[in-house]
């Protein structure tokens, strides 16, 4: 209900502020990001936004950009590239392997070569890293 509340607009402005980002609920953000991750369909996200079920497509893109910038800032601060969910101070192992595919089937288009990297943490002890900070909270 909080997300769908209308703020009364000043007389003569012709519009009221609806779905303000300072009142968006975690559920609306989750649904918008989930739909974006699963479908990438702007029309679907904006339709559900009009009904107050999720955030707008533009807001989804804004949050996605903020997350990317926060991960880059963490890399610059720590000097290490790793998923933000990983903890500090825990014994971590990795596995690296080449993935080669050279198809011999008549319907195959082309071969490819990739590298897969897996990180494993052994959570016997350690400390959580600080959460990512998204965007400028002073706006």
C-alpha cells in the first residue's frame, strides 16, 4: 500500500507523484529485478509498474547500473575481483578449467574455447563484508 499511495499535487501542476523511489518497497524492487533478469521485457515490466506491482523499467536499469558501479568501486577499494557475496577472512579455494568444444556434428556452427573459474569458501569462521552501497543516498 505504501508504494501505491498518491501524494497530493499542488493545484495547477496537473499531475501527482506516484510510485516514488523513496517509497518503493522491497517487494516491488524484487519483482522488477526478477522480471528483468528472467525476461528483459520492457512492456511487461512497465505494465506491472502501472498497476503498482513492481518498479518501472527505467528504475530497474538505474538499480542495475548502481549495482555495477558499486562492484567496480569495491574492486578499486580492495584490488580484488570476486563476487560481492563472498566473505572476508575465510579459507577460499578455486578451480580453473578450460572449456573446449569442437563439434563434429553436421549441424554445428562453430567451436568455442572458454575458461571457467569456481570459488569455494569453507565457512568455518570469518567476517561478513560490508554491503554494497547503491547510488547517492543524499538525493
